[in-house]
C-alpha cells in the first residue's frame, strides 16, 4: 500500500517508521508528511508528540482525534517549502490537505506551517491557516 502522504513509497518505508518511533524525520517536510499520515491513520499521540512543547497547549488531543477520525483523508499536496533540510534548524511547509467530512462534503485544509529542530528532532511549532 502506498503511503497516505502521496510519496509513492510504501507506508512501511515512508511515514510509518516515524509514526511508530523507529526513525526520526530528518527534514521538516518528512515530519509534515508523517503528521498528515498520522491524521489519516488516527495516530493522535504522534501529532501531539511532534508539536513543539511551547505551542502544544493550543492543540487539544480530543479535538485532533475527532477531526482525524471523522474525516476521510484523500491526499496531501505540498505547495511550497523553505529551509527545513537535514542541516537546518528551522523550516516552513505550505500544504493542502484534502479530506472529506462525515457528511461527504469535500474540504481543503490549506496551511503554512512552521517547524523547528531541537536536539536533532523536528517539531511542528505553529500553523497559519488560509481560508
Ligand atoms: Zn509518507
């Protein structure tokens, strides 16, 4: 099965090792992709764990769980990115996540996310949502 993030690689060789903690994402984009796949598979704990501790309080696990599980995640599109390479400390990724709500309504979540690396680990810091 190809990975949820649309990489054309199998889930087991793409986002799953990050989600189960077998591997650490080396770029901001890898973290972003694995967080999308975590939404698609309902891995709420991973979404919380990869949110920077300074902004974690703004992200409610119950809300994330509800959103992750009441939606069918269709595809991820990376629109733009800056920094976020293995040698960087900061990066941004702009993406569109396509999903269908429980009522069948197709939706697009368009976000510009900021990422930060600390002690060799990438975290999601904050997102600006386009309406
Ligand atoms: Zn993936």
